[in-house]
C-alpha cells in the first residue's frame, strides 16, 4: 500500500485515477479546488476509509506525508483554461513548484500530467517525444500550452538540481464518462449535441485530425509510468488511431441514432491541424498500448451522457 496524492482528483481523469488507485489497495488523498472538478465524480468513493478529500488550490503550498504525487491540477479544455488565463498559468507553474517542493521534502515520486498541447500546431507528424513543438507563446491557448511547457522545465530542473524522483507524461485527447458537458471538447460536444437533437458544430472544414484515448487506457498508462523504475520521460500517452473531426461527428451521429445536422463554424486561432502520438516509447518501455477502440469507448460515453441528460430532464 502507498499513500498517494492526486491533485485535480475530482476532475475527469483524476477521479478515474483515484478510483483505480483505491481498487489496487492504495490510500488516496484527493486534492481539488472544484473549479472544474466535481464532488459527484468522487461521491461513490467517499465511504472508502482509504480515501480522503482536501479542498485546496495548488497555487498555495501544502504539507502532507505521501509516497507518490500525481499532479493533474489544471483545467484541460479551452473553454475553461481561457476563462482565466492568468490563473491557468499560475496553476501550471506555481502548482508544479509547490508539488515539487512537497516531493523534495518528503522524498515522494511525482508524476507531472503534461499534454500534447506542448507540441502546438505540429510540423512533425506523428509527434515524437524529441519534437520541440510549434506553439504560439502569446496566442489564446498559450496560458495552457506554455504553462505546461514550463511545468515540464521545472520538473527536470528539480530532477537535475535536487534529485527529485520525477515522471512526465504527455497526455493526448482523452475522453469518457465524467467529462463535463460544457467543456467545449470535441467528443463531449458532439455527443451532447447529438443526444439533444441540436446541430453538431464543426470548426473549420472538419479535416483536422485528432486521436482519442479512452480514460481507462490513459489511467493504466499513467500508473505504469509512475511505477516504472527506469524511465522519467517525457512519454507520450494516447491512442495512435487518427480520425478527422468530420469522421468523429459522423460516428457519433450513427451511434446515437441522431438526426442532428452537421454545421460548420469558423476555425479558432492556433487550432492544431494534425495531432497523433507516436507511442513507440510507451509500448517498448512501459508495455502499454490502448486496448479500447473508439466505437466501444464512445458507446460507454454516450451511455453516461444520456443518463446525465435524462436525469436533468427529470429534475426539470
């Protein structure tokens, strides 16, 4: 048994990670300021005596005794991280600093949840870990992109200067139950619009590509990375299957049986044209690859959002 701190533990990926860590017999401390995290995501864990919740913002220092730290705290969708860009930057940089300080003091291993956004609008495809990226440092997405890039820099600075035991993963598009309905990400957008019979909105021509990793696969990859003794990263975690946004819209429409129309809107600035991970390093060094296909994962996600929408309608 380990005592594990998960920052952003009431969020989408964080809540699934907390659940899995508890299932494996660990003691879990979930830390969240509940800006995008939700209590309902972790409500089913509250009766577990090995689970503890602390309402706290990572931009403030924290004193705890833990063996491992998963640093996931930060809004991950453009709608939320652009709402308060200064706070997003502070969460990424000061949050990383505070968690690294904690890791240094208590000799804990720390895993930084970085992002494929560090590659920006990539000129190398698929993206490998040695690619430095093509990001706009002053664009509307920069508070997140550059914040995560700086967090990676801090991780490696603490590793080189102080010997802190770090792990860094770059997370590509992840989806599944407990995504926020209004987070503006493409999978949740399309599913909610299709289920409500609204127009399915595509930005640009829908030819831009993305890869979509189901959340259970992502959690498995993160835990394998945390418990690997030889690799510190950065390591790409994502599903190498590549789909255009238009393909995704049509798949969601078919799986939901929706009669929604697909409509096009102007493409936001700095929106990446292509995004797909090269996961050769994760396969070779971690023995990890995604196991859940897109349609299976979408069906699970559709079931979740359908129940959410139906419950909301019943309450209304």
